[in-house]
């Protein structure tokens, strides 16, 4: 599911945008590339400390979009590339993945788990 170029981007620091949509309008929250943990073939785990609006939206509509990028990785033509990921999300408050993430990121209160259905390079 995830390409070599995608993992190259994850190994560089950059901003990750998480877009959700609830009953009102779209909401964007951000995290860092270094907080992304890949598990299984198509699952991403993200530590969550706040993300209150994100969680409210996901409880209404589990569809999410994420953008991940780095200006330090060669794109199609120039330096800098990014990815658009689409999938569904839920928040974990217990379980093996929660415990593993708590060990890595003790500040979290929950874990955002994204099941990715599409991962496309955009630049």
C-alpha cells in the first residue's frame, strides 16, 4: 500500500494535516511526520492529546483525508513531495496498539487509528 517514496517522506520531519467533516464543516488538525506509526499493511496510528473536534467529527463521519509531505524529498520534477491519504478513522482508548503508542508517546490520551484505502503522491 505505502510506497518507498512515502516512507522516505515519513523519515523527514514535516507537517501532517488531518481533515475530517462533521455536521457543520470541514475541520483540520495537524501533527508531525515523526508521530506517524505504521502498523499492518494499511493502518496508521497517530498519538492524540487534544483533537477534540477531530474526534467529534469522526464519531459522525469516519471518513478522513491526510496530507503528508517533506521539502527534503525529491518529487516528480523538483525537490519536495507530498501524499494524499484517504480512509476511515477511529479513536483507540485501550488495547495493544494503544499501549504500544503510550510507551512511545506518553503525552497521548487517545490514539487516532486510520485505515488507509488510498495513498497517492501529489507532487
